[in-house]
C-alpha cells in the first residue's frame, strides 16, 4: 500500500481492495484517487453500517458524520444520514405498533419488500437532507418491475403509502422537524400530507 496504509488509518476506515491475479490492490477512481471503506457499528440496528468514500479526507469526513449521529442516541440529523440507514431504523421501529403490541410478520415483510425492491434501489444512497418532494414523486412515477415493465397503479400506490409512513416516522423522530418554516426538511415533510400526485 502507499502512504496512509492500514496501520495509519483511523479505526473504522480501511482501503477498499480488489483481486488482481493473486494480489490484493487498492481500488482507485479513474483519476487515481484511492477508495476507502468506512464502517461503524450501529447499536440501534445491531449491525455494521458500511459506506465507501473517494479519498482519505472524504472518508474521515464520513466517519465523523457517522460518529456525530452515534452520539445522539435515537436521534439522527437529515443532513448526516442516508436514506438506506433511516429505512433500516424505520423497519426496526415498525416491528412494534403504537400500542406496544408486535406487528404481524406479514405486515413487516410487506413493508420490507417495498423498501428493498422499489425504494432503496432508487433513494438508498441519497442524504435525507437532500431529498425533496419532487424526488419522491419522481421515484414513484418511475417505478418498474424486475422485468423492466412499468409498475401498476396499485403497486405505486402501495409503495407511496410505505414512503408516507416512513416519513411520518421520520418527523416523529425529529430527523425532520415537524414545524412550519422554510428549507428542505419542511418541504420533505409534506410527503406525509395530501395533496400528492401519487
């Protein structure tokens, strides 16, 4: 490895490598920038979160954002978390109804399927703070099945309902402020309320 080898990197950052013959070499971008893996244990999800970053400075910044969110138990900030991580936390919360009783496994499976098959492939790596209502509308309008055909109206309606529930939970968790005012967070909150074009 070049300068800044594994022993010199902060805990949680490692070079992303690939096999080249019998050797492992670090992955780089077309312009030669090294790519790093950034990993952190999420105590809420009980699993490791992993992202990639181009360049060591970007990797350090991403690790700092992970740690900043981790210092706020139960609280995430829209600017510092990606949609896929919020979706995973939402599914953990969705296991239990508001009255404290367990939700039927079939309902949880349906919610997870909609997220994994239709929503996360489109929005997974987006920062929550960057999403806006037009992004969500566009995601629903462009839904396709695995064979490439457009999704039916009923499928789009089901997926839209999942998105609304997720963002209602997001507002309850104050990842997006539930208050009037300007800014992306407020505009994104409108996905929970009609009128919608879905």
